[in-house]
C-alpha cells in the first residue's frame, strides 16, 4: 500500500486523498522534462502537484498553473504547494483543461495524462478518471494544448510506447496534426515513453 506522503529533498507530497499516487514514471518524467527558458508552465492533470513542484524547483523563474479535475486531488495539490518553498509561483486550479481559457499562452505544458485504453477500467471511479483515457482522450488533450501553447512552446507528455504513433497523429489515425517529436525517453519497463513535442 502506498505511503500517505512522499518526501523529496526540498518538498513533501501528501497523497492520502489523491487517487493517483507518486510513481516512478511521474518522478522520472519530472526529472527528464526540459524546463529551460519557460516563463509560464501549465501542468494538466496535476494530481498531487508533483510535476508542478518539480517544475518550480528546476526553473526558479517560471510561473506555474496546475489544473486538476478531481476535487480531493486539487485540494491536496493546493496544500502540497502551500507547504512548499514555491507557493508564490504555483497556482492550483480545480478545472478541466478542455474548458479553461487562459489569458497568456504557456511556454511549456506538462501532462501525465490518463492514457490506458482498451483495458478494464478500475472499479474505483476516481482511479478510472486518473488512469483511463475515456475521460480525457488524446484528441481532447491535443486540442486543449493547442489552445494554451505559445507558438514556440513545448509539450512534454508521458504515454504508453504502444500508443505513441496514435498520439503523434493527434489521436486521430487518419487526420495528422502538426506535432513533431523533439525527444523521447523510456520510463518504466518499456511500457511508457516520455515525449517532448514542438509545433511545426
């Protein structure tokens, strides 16, 4: 059973009220992402707030917005941020990325999305929401990113290796989108990949 908290050198993540706990994939993804030159960062589906906190630690200049659709997770992410050294630069919003309208675009968007498709959904509705792509599909995610990403911005996302091609086609196998892989890194037992994307 996962611990109620996860300690890092500079911050602690409380996770007892979050359906998705801190995972190896998430930690490696946060360490892998390139935060250089990003003044505004958006974390879609922040969960515990892990990626937003890592982003603030790694980029001391950036302002970070973290979106979370689940009430309990959003509340706990806000508490984790408030207890961190970067509470003045991170804002947690209980919001759906598909329906948010930000004023200024983001230089970097991070997302560890619900990416399982075709597997049995969890009997726990909150875990199903966090893990399975029925709630936030690849086309919906890419459309949301398209609304919020600056023209020279970057998207860093973690997806299963067997769904990379589908994602790069914009989630629509017969309708390619203008996304190009900048770099990829395996995260996990050859099951998931972190992909950095830029616009063409």
